């Protein structure tokens, strides 16, 4: 009983403190500079990121989240997300997180279309997805190409968090939008890149998503094996909505 009371008090303290923490994190972000002429100049030229959605039926909720994330990315980096269409994916098997990313990779490569990011949604993926209050519980991205994204919850915050991992390679989590995300269940949000993360994102703005990324070995957790599309799979384009 005493332990429950102590935990309850701690939970209430966190609820009151975390919004303040979010505000403090935003002070180190590019939010304060986004309206300045020099910042606006740095956003040019714009880049359009081609997004392939992996789903067996239209997902309007996910499309809306992608649109919201695109608007925020455009303001901060001069990059926008463009949905090029859908491809099918088999989710009958519930794998580990790494296994789910492998399935996503293979499903995205099967149609043989040109894309930059492949995004899908998935439920709980084995025991490695069941750690409470850890950011990886809500989203994941592979550590080979940094282009395959799985969302367990469809929110702008989680999608932006994973997408910015596609441009930041020297560390796992920075601050603000790229922090660990563990405060997400309590409603704390910081949608902006820190100045350091923004610098690296802009440096990698024009990266080729078809090429593996160079990241420290200790950060390479979610490894996938490459699958090239065959000539037979390319003939399936007409059945995938492209």
C-alpha cells in the first residue's frame, strides 16, 4: 500500500514537471530561429521525400499524420513528404521488431518502385516491444538504410521522431523531437530539432536513401538483410496502385 502511494505521488509529480521540461528543451531548439531570414534561406532548395505506405487498404489516418509531419518538416528543413502510393504487406505473423522491419523492407522492395521512405503501422512485436515508457515502444526505424519506419501509434510526434533518425547518424537520441520519447504517454511534446540535430539533418538533407548509412557499430541495433526487386516483381506494378 505504501509503495503504491509513493508511486502515485511520483506519477503526479511527473505530470506537473514534464510540461516544464518540454519548454526547457524547446529553448535549445531551432524554434526561436524559424522566422528569421537567414534560417528561411537555409531551407532552399526544397526537397520532396517520396513516401511509400505499406498497407493492404487505404489508411486515411496515417495519410493525415504524414501530411502533418510534412508541414512541420517543411518549416524546419525545407523537406516535404509526398505519398506516392500503397503496396501490400503480410502482417499475419507477429515477429520481433527486427523481423517486422525485415518484412517491411521486403514488401517495399517487391513492387520495384522508386521511393525514399517506406512506412507502415504494426501492433506489439514480441517481447522487445513490451518495455513500458520507452520511445522504441511507439516507433522504429532500421539501422542499415534508415528508411523503413514502423509506427505503433499514429501521431505526428512519433513519425517526426523516426523520420529525423533518417538524417541523424552520430547518436541515438538528442533532445526535443529526437529525445527518447519516453515522456510521450504523459502528453509532453517538443516538435523541433535542436540546433545540433538541425545542422546534421541539413548536412544529410540530400542523402541517397538507396545507400546504406554510416553509423557507429554500437548504434546498429535493427539490422535488415538487403533484398533486390526481381524483374518478375517489377511486372506487378499494375496491381499495387502505381
